[in-house]
């Protein structure tokens, strides 16, 4: 009953005119930033942070958080429409979202994006309300050994993102790990694998990598179509195309539930975030599917699960920030900075000492997500029409925004050049039938795997037994062993199928 009273009080705070207007502004800006490829949410919040100096703490946090989760909605739109992940967490949406759009099902894909994002966010908010203290206790039980084991499980699961050969998936993960270690060593401060290039001292930019591997590579693949009036799709836009197809929601129910649970779990763990949650969710959906071959060719579950995971993780990532004062990622660190600027110290007492702000913020999450739904659903028709624009206009315009967005992150032309390099590499991988998604996952997880492995060994004085003597870590290790066994079986089956196909073709000849 107390929770209900607090929530009602929170809605009265959220619906105050100034807080409501800032919520509308935040979600609109976040949505716009997400739609524009390369326009990072971190840069946007950094630019708008001085604006919060003259605002009330509640209004400031409402606006900044609106930008954060609003960008998660918008980032999926360009992933589906143009194969350009607006944020790293939406790279997975490219795998099935873009094939659906090319097959004339863009409306269905976009509806599922909005619906699953809203469902994931709603459950994430409920988790914040009901289980914040419990979830914080669980997060405290995770040390370096647990993080390392969990990340290794994520890497192995990432190998399953690849279509066809599991060996190719593992190879891409390894390449991603190697790219992830470029830059300055966190422990020693030594620059590694920079090849005398000063710009590489901070490592490769994930935005440049994601844009190059997915967007620019796709542009190069279709460059021979630039000359004529060829379009991404010639499907006529009707009201029917803007609605989900019969059975889409029913087919995606399981994916929604699993994706939301994965996202909520990963959101409370500092340093993980929506990117890892979306990749893990996709890997899980591919494993539990009756027909895994559908994935990568336009499976609606490939959108529902990861997008629900992304939104749920985005919402629950506020739990360690607000309850413990531990930011899980750079965006949360800026949120923390905004609170400290206003003289508010996040921590366990925040729910009591600043109840108006805490419950007002939670209520604003629901208000903001409803606003995003109302903002985006009527625009589905407009996004679908985007695909009817001829290639010669569409892709050069998209590349322009990619270059502007990537440049704006660090004001460095080197990053723009890296987009071109990764675009060429991504095109080569497509031609060789390698999937870029596992590479991106390896790149994201690589530095965290290394850092937590070294921390665990420092704590155990070099004893590797720490990874199997701690119960949670042991559970993840056993899951890794089981997954390796599954990957080996999958590789053997794939080899046998290829040999059988060759024998059949030989006998037919």
C-alpha cells in the first residue's frame, strides 16, 4: 500500500507542468538523437548538461533520463530501415530488422520494435519499484570472478549469432577481442597495439566500428544499384503495412518475456548495460527457436527479444546509480554528476531524503515511455516511406549523417576515416560469409573480460581456483562448458551436412 501511495505521489510530481514539459523535450531529443546515425546519447547529454544548472533537480534528471531511454527507441529505427545501428545496443536489430524491411515488412518490424521496447521498459520500471533493495543485494555478490565468468558466457553465446558455421562465429569473437585490447592498459597505463598512431591511444571508437561494419558495408554491397532508380523496397505503403501481421505478437510472447528478464538482470550489474543484454537475448532466442535458420533472414523474435532486453536494461541501470551511487556506464556517470551538481548524494537514503525526486523520476519513466509510443507509432508510415527513396539519394544522405555523427563524438576526422576502414573490412567479411555481430560483441566485452580476469587473479594471488570456488562464478563456468559442448556438436553437424550435400551433388552429376 505504501508503494502505491508513493507512486501516486510520484505521478503528481511527474505531471507538474515544468517536469512534464522537460520530459517531453527529453524524449523528443533522445528519439531524434537515436534516429540520426552516429549521434551519440553521451555527447547529447554532455552538451545539454549545463542547461540543468538553472533547473530543479527533479526536472534535470527527468530531462536527462528522457534523452537516455528516448535514444533507445530511436536507435532501432535506423537499424531496421537502413541497417545503420543508431546505438551499439541496436546492432542486433540489424540482423533481422533490415531483412524484414527489405521484404516489405518494415511496418511490422517497427511496430514490434515500439511494442517490445514499451513492454521491456514497463517491466524494468516495475522491477525498480518492487525489487530495488533485493536487486542491489544481488549486485553486491558479483565480484571480478563472477563478472569474468559471466562475460565469458556472453562471448561464447555471441559465437552463436553467426549464421552457418560456429567456427566462423568464434573467429569473429576472437577478432573482436583483439580489437578491444587496442589502447591504454587500465592497470599499467601502457599503450598497446597503437602502431605509433596517437589517436589509437584511447582505443577504437565503438560507434565507428558499428557504423562501418553494418551501415557502410551494406552501402558498399549495394553500390552497384546507385545509378538507377532502384529502391530498398518497392512495396506500396498502406495502412496494412503499418500494422503487425497476424500472429507476430503471439509468436513473440516468449521472446518478450525472456528478453525483458535478461535486460532487467543485466541492467542492475554495473558495467554491463543494454548492449550486452541485447546480444545475449538474441543468442538465447536463436538457441530456443524451433527453426534457428530463420534468424538473420527476418525472424520477428530477433527484434522482440533484444529490444525488450535493451529497454529493460536501460531502466534498471538506474538502480545501482540511484541506490548505491555506482554508475554502470558513462551516461549514468553524467546522471550522477547532475545530481552532485545540485547537492544531492545518491545512496541508500535517497528514497527517504529525496522522496519527491525519486518517485517523481520513476513516474516520469512511464510518462516518457507512453509519450515515445504516442510519438513513434503514428510515424511508422513515414519511416516505411523512407525505403521508397531511391538508393542514389538515400545512402549518400545516410553516409553524410554517419560522418557528422561520428565526427561529433570526439571532433576528430580520424574516427571518420576509421568508419571507412571498417566499412571496407565489413564488406570483405560479407563477401567471405562472416557475420559482423559476434565481432562487435567481442569488442564490447573484451576490455571488461581482461580487466575482471586480472582483478580476480590479483585478489586470489594468482590462484585460478577462484573461478570455481565461488558458487555464482562456478554456475557460469558450468554453463560455459555446456555451451562449448553444444557448439562442438553444432560444428560436427554442420560439417556432416556439408559433406552430405557434396556427395548428393556429386552423385547427381
